[in-house]
C-alpha cells in the first residue's frame, strides 16, 4: 500500500473538510502510516485465503484495513453457494458467474464473528436492521481488471421511523499496470518461505479484530455523575433533560466497575437515590448487578422504595440474563423486611421468565427453577395472599403448563382469586385459549355450576369474545342480555356494540348472529344503565397506531365495581400493552343501605388499583381493605392521589457493533428512556352520595440514536434524538342519589410538544472536527376522547370542574 491519501467523500465540504491542509502522517499518525505501508502476504488456494501473514504487533485498526483489502482477493469463477472466512467472519456467500463478471453476495446475517451487542426483543419497542454486501469482479481476457464492493447497513426504530440511519461502505480496486514482480521462491513448506522473506511475519486470523479508540478527555463515572446529578432531582423528573441524563449515565455505568458504582450509591442522599437505583439496575452489567445487590438490604424495611424501584427496573429490563433471574430467586428464598417486597420479587420473577423464554432461554436452569417455583407455589399455597402473589407471577410468565391450574382457580375459588385467575388467562395468546379453556369460561359466565361475581363473569365473556368465538358462544352471550343484573346487562350490551363499532375480530361473527331476530331485538338492545365500554384511537398512521379502551362496570346501587383503562401501541398488527390501570371496589353497598347484587352479598369492603406497564404486571395497590380501614381512611385521608408507578425506565435498548468489510469499525445504538408517574385515587362522599375515581398518567420520553464509523484515527457519526412530554387524565364521577344515577366520564390529553434533533459529525483523533445540526419542533394539540357510545349532555360544572379541553358527558 503506497501513496496513501485520506479524503472526504463529500467533496462539497471544501474549506470545512477536516482533512484540509493536513498531510497523511498528520491524519493517520506516523506509526500507523508505517504499519499501513508494510506489506501483507496471502496464502491463496483455489482463490480462497488459507493464511493471512502480517507483523504481530501492528495496531488492530490498521491490520483490519489490510484484512479488508485481502478479503477482496477471495473469489471463485463458478456459480454456487459456499462458506468463506474473511474479515466479516465465517459467512455464507453466493457466487453468480457471468461471461464478463462474477458477483459475490455475502449474507451478513449468517456471519459468525465475536462482537458485543444486544437488543430489545419486543417488536414494537425494537429496531429493524438490514444489511447487504455485494462484490462485483469485472473480467477481461481471464484477468480480473476491477473489483467493486458495496456494503450497506440500515437501521430504524419500529414505532418511530424518523429514528433511522444508514452506513454505506465501498471498496474499489482497479488494474492500472502490469509489471514483473519478485522472483519465485520455492520450498517444501509455506512457513519456511515466509520466514525467509521476513522472520517477523506471522500467521494471524483474517477475521476482523476488536479495537477501542482512545478516549481523550473522557470523564470518570463520579465526574459524570456530578455533572448530571442535578437533573435527576425529584422536582426535575418531568423534564426531558432528566431522561437524557439518565440515558447518558447508563452508558457510563456500563463501563464502570462494581467498586466505583457502590461508592456513588453509598454517598448519595435519599431524595436522589431512587433515580440512581433506576439507572444502576438498567445498566444490566455484572458489575452493576453486584453493586446494587450489595447495596440493598431486603431484610430491612427502611428502604422499601429503593427495593421496589430496583425490582421494577428488573421487570422492565431490555435484555435480562440468567444471572439476574438467579439472583431474584435467591432473594425470594431468603427473608424480607416487607411482605410487599416479597410479593414484588415473585411477580418480577414471572416477568423475567417471560422475557428469557422469548429470547430462546426457556431451557436455562434458572428459568426451569423459576417455573417450578411459580407453579409449585401456586399449587401448594395455603394463604389467600400467597395464591394472589403466584397468580400475578403467572400473569407475567404466561406459562402454558399453568393453564390447568388457572382453570381450577377460575371456576372453583372465591371472588378475588377467581377474578385474578380469569384475568391471567386473558393475557394468554389466542393459540393457548383452547376449547377446554372456553368451555370453562362459558360455565363461569352462564353460572352453570356456581354463582360468580359480575367482575368474574364479564372477564370470562371477554376471554371468549376475544379468541375466535363460535356462533353458539356468541349467540348464548347475546341471549343472556336481559337476564343479567341491571348494570351487567348494560355492560355486556356496551361490549357487543363496541366490538361492532371498532370492527374487532369478533365483529363478523357477532353480525352473523344478529341476523337472528331472537338475538337482535328492541327489548334486548334497549337496556338502561350507566356501565359502558368504549375503544378508540389516540393516534393512527400508515405503520403504527395507538388505541385506548375504557370499560366501567357499576353495581346495581351505583357504586363503581371496576374501571379498566387500557392503552395499546401497535406496529403493523403487533401489539404492545403499554398501560393498564384497573380500579376495583366491592362491598360498599352497606354504606348507603343498598342491596348487593346476586353472588356479592358477603364481600368485604375493598378498593384497590392494579397497574400493568409495558407488558409487565406490577404489584397492586390497596386503597382500603375492610370496613374499619375504609372508615378510618374516609375520616382521615385527603383526596391526594396515591402514586402507583413512579421512576425512570430504560424502554428501548439496542447496541450493535459491526465489522465492515472495508476494515472500518461501526456501531449502531438506539436508547429510549422515559420518566413516568401514574397515580390513582378513589373518593367517596356519603354526604353528597357521590364517588369519584381518578387516574393520571404523566410521561416524558427521550429517544437517542447514534451511528458511528471509526478507523481509530478518524471518526464519523450521525446522532438523532427525539423527545416529548405527554399527560393523560381520566376521571369518573358517579352521583347515586337516584336511579338511574348520573355518571360523568372525562378523559383529556394535554398538548404534546415534539422535538427532533439531527447531528452529523466528523472528528480526527487529533481533535479537529466538523458538525452540522438540524432541528424540528412541532406541537400536537391536546385531544378530547369520546368515552361513551351514546349522545349525552355535558357534565354540569358544579359536579366536575375540569379543564375546558377535557371530553366529558353526563348520561
């Protein structure tokens, strides 16, 4: 390699070129240039590289450039598919031979090469990457006169396709002159001949080697923490700078040692520790896991918030490993200072089992142990609390072998356990909802064997209707409307109408059944009541959509029985259950001297909230449990909402290190984080005979994408970031002083500011650089969402003084 030049691909850069006025030794550095100009020797057999000879201690980045050149000499003149080892690894290649050229297509996704990387397996939150490599050999008179190689790597975020980038790497060889070379050397062994040429030559792998660029001026972990610490104060968490600082700190944590991390954890105050625990857990390295496990004491009840934040971050882990699951199993078998934390550990074990199984890790020993722990615990549980805990774990794990147990609890257990078992079945994919499952759900809904609570029956109906219901199943459900308790009649009618209006999969079968007059008549479809179900779109685009659904079931006396708010994100037909907030209440009829509905005469007074976030069920929160607890909280509690989930979450996490055929190194990274605060409250006034439930969601999201190409002496990159803040609030108010009682439903989304920044840069190792930036800002107006299918008058201000932008209606 002689007459080395380094030029900018973009000739329009002109005076702004980072190479302007610099000679190759200044750009590449003298020792690198000497190594680059030192020859390499190839041992070729039938056009394939058998050995690659170079000096042993040359810089890996320079050796990779030579490997990239050497790989071009590997070819064959006949068509066919084979495996070749070159700089990209052991790859499957296909040759297409023509009269004047040979085309080599390398399947880059088949290449076996050791490179670090991980990705989020969830299709909605994941990325799509494509890679192609085509090399064309031009042939004249049996001589190769030119070689043209082009390799392309493209990446995009699935649900936000403006986060995208592409790397194009090209190589070009042309035959310029032909002249006599060195005289032929003969010998019995190649190694002896190589040694005779130069004893410093040694055979090294042609597969590209990993190298790290020198980091000048990089801050230590503690220095970086001090620079971002102020942004992670509790009062700043609603700002995008907090999430951006969270993401950059995770990158620093991933290269840190256990001792460095522990030192920061031990030195922090209690206000900022929860955010620090979020970041350390989200780093997902062996050192960060060891540090956080050493720091937290599960036998103590003095730091429950930190333990809960650690467990939630484990549940949302983007690429959990077996070691994390093994650590939680070990903790579960130990002692706890708080029973709530014990429950959360088991629930998160279920979430990790699900994620590891999705990543083909179902046969890992820790996963097998966790399955036995969940199923065995559920089978042997004696306390109601333990049964609920194992059911919640199974709700996350969704083990097919757990279905028989779920059916047993669904049909035979008492109300809350039966309801949880059915909602767990509701989370299973359609192939697991077999005829046997649907038979059990039909028996529960139609109360063939025993009387069930309304919440259990309606959830059983939902399982049937959402999983390819048969003609007779739909007909029997429709015929039951009119024979049910008053509010349940209205609820089931709303469910059917919502299926038809939103064109859900069951809508075709429902329409078939409705052609029968016995199922479709005025008497059945004119039932009054306040319970409702409604599904709508938050956003809808060509590639993705997000939907909301709200269903509310009341008791016959007008007291809320269940409120279920769901938000789904879709990419194509693939869903992500982003948020579910279920508020349940029971046994409150005695407060207003009302008669309980059938099957609910002996229920204890209870109200609570069950959250599900990004496909992970979290530990439910109890507002009150028992009549005495209710009365004490009614007298002493304020109307302030209870925080259900609060923290920083690493939601998107993709890192990919690429070995380009040209010899350059490339990296593709996408991270997405959010600060989230979900709170809920339930107010109850005997004086005004009114109840109110409120669910408030507030999120701040930052997504960053970084694509770099690195040669060790020059680096180029593209950084793309998007950020937004959003709020969604749902309020349900019921006035039950008369029947039919008045219900006001309101749901409002704040205006959403959206900002996207694109930065392109080139930088020499000596420090000189070029940067260009583009910025786009838009404001998405606040939205009002319909919550009921019927026309209704607006809520009277005296009952619901809410912002003007909210959607509301008394009916």
